């Protein structure tokens, strides 16, 4: 083999790790070289104030990317004439600490004279998401950057775009594959439920009046069902939220999959990953192999971060993440 083919192969291997479409890991190298440190410091401070920073930021990123792409459209506040994404019923349970993390990180970035108005809210959210995962014990990874912020955010655009807790494997697969995410990506991303909270109404159907034959969902571990009933009595205050991972609620880890094997998945959409024989082998593998799960998770997050990305004239850099310029 001559030198040229070898150089071509080396370049393609190198670039496949750093470039996708128009996103690049070193996008801000000459624009705002300290962006990662600045965002990282804000996220760390916020994390020390409250753990909710972790699940709140991670879920915010997911809900942003699945509606109109990763363009920070979920952060826009409703205005007189426009009901924004964040006020759709599927987004009302997004915790405020995720929004707060991005707003604070944006202020810190803009306070650096070389960075003022040069870093998008969408990229700040992608970086903050990577940081919260690492802070809670998950894998760290290089984030592709160069997204612009979107020009539109409507509650109507959220309809049918986010997965529901009662979804079957087919429904999950079809929603994720619409964004170029495979079944493996979907299973890996579902492990985000290794941290954070759920309100009781999201799974009440599994513990009360499930069906005529079974008052409780038979795919739910019996002891766990009793625990859930005691934390979420029938007329529980709707404000009450419980840990989604009953074993390691503050650690981002593969215990999520071990829970599924023990039939301790909180939502139908979690437990179905073990119950359906098409996805069970992946759940079993990752329950037993944390490193393999982490690799798959990083791949899936990177793909999630590419969904519907806006560049060129399709977006801009917002001055205020919660309002259009
Ligand atoms: C696979 C389909 C999914 C379904 C059906 C689903 C559904 C839900 C539901 C119903 C909640 C509880 C909300 C509440 O009561 O406050 C929740 C919480 C959460 N979800 Fe998902 N989700 C899915 C995938 C994902 C993905 C892919 C991610 C991120 C990569 C994610 C991250 C989170 C986080 C971190 C929380 C906890 C939020 C908090 O504590 O504030 N979810 N999800």
C-alpha cells in the first residue's frame, strides 16, 4: 500500500471521531477557548447546591433534541402571543434547575470578553448535560459543538414527539428511529432513568386497578409494588415525586439494567425493555457489563446531540436563552 491510501485511512478514522455534519469537537477553539471550563465550573457549583441539577439538565437536553432538534427551543419562555414548548403538558414536569443551569452557564460564558454572544444556548445545554452525567458517576465524553439556537418554539410542535411512560417497544423504537436512533441507542438512553424522580401519576396505572385479572402489573416485582403503593397512596399529593432508581438514585450507573432484570423498572417503557425478548439480551448484557453500557451510552448521546441540528441561516446565537433576539 502506498503512502496516500494510508493517509486517507488515518484521516477518515481521525475525522470520524471528531466531525459529524457541521458539528465539531473543537468548534469554539478560536472563538471562546475556555467555554468548557466556564460551563463546567457553573455546573459543578450548581450540582453542589442541589443534586436535582443532574436529572433536570439531562432530561431538558432530551426534550429539547426530540422537538425541533437540539436548538434550545425548549428553553424559550411563552410570550403574549406564543405558547412555547416548555408549557406543553409533557414538559410541565421539567424541573426548573435544568433551565437555571443553562441560564447561569450562559451568563458566565458571556462574562468572558472573548465569548460574549458567541456560544449558543444549545451548545451550552449539550456541554452541561455531559458535565452532569460525569458528576453523578457516569462516563465523560467529548461533546460535538456548533449548534445554533432555533427561531421557533411552540407547544403545538411537542404533540406526539415525546415518549410516554406506557409505550411498548414498537412505539419506543419507532419514535427513536425517526431521529436516526437504533433500538440499542434507545435502550442505552433509557438508562437516564438511573437518576432523578417521577411523580406518582406516571406509573399509578401499574400499581392500582391494572387490569381485571391483575390489580397490580404482573411484570412488577411484588415487594417493589408494595413499596410504591406506600410511597404513592391512592390520593397522593400530585406534587410528590419518588426516586426512579430505588437502589442507587444519585448515581448514573448500569444498576438501571439490574433493576429491570429484577422487575424493578418504574415505567412500563422501562420494564418492557426486559420483558420484550427483542431487547432483553441487551438489557442482560449491560446489567452485567458497566463498561459496555457506558460505551453504548456515549455513542447514543453523541447521536442524540446531532438530532435536527441547525447551522448557517437556520439559527442564531441567542442573547437570552429564554427569549428570541
Ligand atoms: C424511552 C422513553 C422515555 C420515557 C417514556 C420517559 C418518560 C419519563 C417520565 C414519565 C418521567 C417522569 C417525569 C415526572 O413525573 O416528573 C421521566 C423522567 C426523567 N427522564 Fe425520561 N423518558 C424516556 C426517555 C428518557 C431519555 C432518553 C432521557 C435522557 C437521555 C430521559 C431522562 C429523564 C430524566 C433524567 C428524568 C428525571 C427528571 C427529574 O428528576 O427531574 N428520559 N421520563
